[in-house]
C-alpha cells in the first residue's frame, strides 16, 4: 500500500465495475489475484462479499484516468458552459426587450390634423417614426448577427448533446 494514494474503481480494466482492479492497483497486486480472492470470499461467506462489492461500486469514484470519469467531467463542463450560455442569451434578450420598450415609451407621436392643433405635422411625424424603425432595424440586425454567429451555432450544438 502506498501512502497518499487514493482508492478508486477502474472501470476500463474491470469486468463488472472495476472494484477489483482498483483494489489491485491500491495494494500493488495482480488484478486476477484480487478477483480470485473476491470469488472465494463470495463462495465461503455468501452475501457478505456481494454486499461489500456493491457498496464499493457505489462508494468509490472512478479513476480520473478512466474513460467514464473523463466523459462525466466533459458532461459536467458542458452543462456549466450551457448554463453560462443560456444565462448570457437570456440577459441579452432581456436587454433587447428593455431597449425596445424604452424606445417606444420615449414619446408618443401626435399628428395634428389642422394647422392650429398641437402636435407635429404629418411629414415630421413620418420622419420620426421612420427613424425609430431604422433604430429597431439596426438592433434587430445586431441580434440576428449574434444568433447566426458560429459561437451561437456551436453552443446550440453542444446544447443538443
């Protein structure tokens, strides 16, 4: 037994769950010898070794170099990136929504029908509305540029995994 070494399961080298392979590595033994000891223990003590094996299966972590451990870590990192990405998109959409609301809440366009009435002449009101739509069009183009970017596409593909 080596000091400072932790006990892991090694699912890549194991037949069932890698518990025997992990124990063999921890005690610096051959894996087949540990398997023989476990099988002998099951034959002579019955359910006790089976319960211990299943408990070790659930308690012990997979070895960091094993493929299953690395897949689990990649999934965890992907989930974290996905959460960050979703939060960023959500914030961008909320900001865009707030900008659109504030844009329309600026001032209502009042068109005067008669010369003596308050409000803007129709030509000026049309220019103001056209300017507002141009601003909205630019913002919409910026949003479309983001949505059609490769970063968004990659994030979406990762999200589908």
